[in-house]
C-alpha cells in the first residue's frame, strides 16, 4: 500500500506557505500601503490627485493578498483530502480482497 509521504509533505508545505502569505502578506500590505505614503512617493502633481481617491481603495491589496493566501491554503487541504481518500480506497480494496480470498 503506498504511503504518499512525499505528497503529504508537499501539501503541508503548500498550506504553510498559504498561511504565511495570508497572515504576513496581509499585514505587510495593510501596514505599508496607504494613501499618504503613496502620495509622498509620487510627484506633487500626481500626489495631490491621489489624495482625492477614497481611503478604502488602498485596502484592496490587503484583501487580494488575503484571498490569494486563502486559496493556497484551500488547495493544500484539497491535496491532503485527496491523499486521504486514495489511502482509504487502497485500504478498503485490500480488506475486500482479504474477505474474498478467505471466503468470509
């Protein structure tokens, strides 16, 4: 019966990366992307126009990073579920073969 150890490790690493992106990336985007910092980096002509943009628009990168991280975590869980399903199917087939051979 296959152990799927490599696939389990890869799915665990994918989930860890997803959580790091979701938590760390959201914190980074929320902390370092705001209207005043962006306006200070641009020339005065564009910076003054940037100040007219609503504040909530600058929270969109944080939301996008959170959603991407969440999708990566979900993918890692999906792979883990597929591995568990494959293992269960192999165990069930092995038990059914034993029952058939022994005539139980």
